């Protein structure tokens, strides 16, 4: 039979130790200690802002005003007076090639007499190199900004040291180019060449995949026929833009004629003729430059073919647009009853170059031909 353990009453020292241990570890948040409604009331009392009813109304009004101000800033409905030097005019390449001197003087006179009545549009670019002053990129209003810079330099007047601007929401480059062109189409009609040029520039800076995509987006509101003409002037800028002394002077008819000649493979010849005309001083005006181009195209124009007598003319269907290759060569995919073919146009195309292309197609390696 097991022996029972004898129990002894705790001593006074033991009881004192128990009391100290319970006091060192207080119990909180135990279920049942307070009713749920009491806990909710306590939390509400802690969160309630002190003050009178007028104070609470004033705080609510301030919060509402701050929210409305932020909404207006985000939606571009707030005018800011910015230092001229805080706005970068080269944020995007401008669509205007030339600025009329008389128009600029009229704008300066208007700003001098009545101040700036129409704000420019900018986007925030963060902080400057010093990390202190905010910097903004110009989206639209280049003429107004340029005129204010000129007036500040001419007069030293402090009122020309700032520009009134609307802070627009940050947008991608494509949207910025579109906004700039839309404003200039309304305020100052762009020339056909300027429309084509800005499409090429926007594509070259990565805003669009190609000049064609730039035309379709920037000039989405234009008719299909007008977009086709703009693409023709884009080709003119791509091939001859660095040599044209008076590109803005090209009429629509002249530009389309020039684009047709470029598609026929005359780019290399026209570039040579233009360069020689510049060196000899025969392109002093837009009219003189066009006469040089027109004469070169007339000399290169093929003789009209006489239609063959009898028989059914062969059916040749074009499959896509011509592609410009290095050296002024144009490649054109076609199809007829016999199959598919690629037609090459241009003076730089030779039999040796064709042989080299055939070898590349067959083996993936260059052949022995030189071109």
C-alpha cells in the first residue's frame, strides 16, 4: 500500500512570494472583463478630437479644401507662376521649323502691354541638379516662353521673370507630342512639312514605333487622305531633311511630287544635286531650291512606255509599301501569276549587289559580289 504524501500549509514567506509574482505580471484583455459596447465607447472616446463644434467644423472644412485643391492640381486646373529658368523648353522636340519674326514681335508687344493671358502647359520633372528647385518640362507654349525670355533679356523687368503655367498630369511621350501638335494646329497652322517632320522626330525619340504609327496617333482626327499626305512629307524629311534649306516653303503639291520621286529610287541623285546646289549658292530662297529639285526630277523621269498591241497585260499586284534601304535603294514586294518577287529601284542597285543578296538568301552569308 502506497504511502500518502503529507501536505503542509504554505508559510508566510511563500504567500508573500506568490503575491509579488502576480503583481509583476498583470492580466489584461481577459475575456469577460468589459462588455463589447464599453470597449467601443472607450475607443471612440480616445479617437474623438477635442474642441468645440466650431473647431470640428473648421477642421472638416480645411480637409475638404485640401482634397479639392489636390484634385484640381491633379486634373490641371491650377495656374502656377514658375521661374522661367525652371521650365525646360527642350523637354520634347518642337514641331515648328521656323518662327516668323513679325509674329514674335507682335507677341512680345502683347505681353509687354497686357501680360501673359494664356498659360503654358508643363509637366513636373522632379528636382534639378542641385536637388532643391523643382524642374518642369514644356509641353505647349514654346512661343510664349521664348517671348518672355527675350523680354527679360531686353528690359530686365522682374515681371518677365516668371511664366504662368498649368501643371498637367505626367503623360507618356506620345501623348505629349500629340498635345503639342493639337495646340499648334489650332493657334498657328502647321505647314505640311512640319507635320511630317514631327512624326519622324517623335518616332526617332522612341515615342512611337515608326513614323507611320506617329502619324496615325498624332493626327488621328485627320482624314485618311490627309494622313497619307503627311506620311509623304515624313518620307521627304527622312531622305532630304538634313539638306533642305527651305523645307517649310514646300507646297503640298511640290512635297507630294518629291515624295513620289523618292519612292522611285531617286534619293541618292536628289541628295547629290542638293549638295552641289548649296555649295554653288543656288538655293538662296525656297523658289530657287525647288527649281533645282524640279529640274533634277525632270532629268530622271523615265520615258513613258508605249502600250503593247494586243494581248492581256500581265497582272502585277503590290503587296505592301516600298522599303528604303541604305544607299538610296528602294525594295518593293510584289506578286504576279508566276509567284512572289521583290523589285529593287535606284541607281545604286547593281548586278553584283543583286548576286550578293541572292547568296545571302541562299546561305545566310554574303557572297563575292560588291555593291
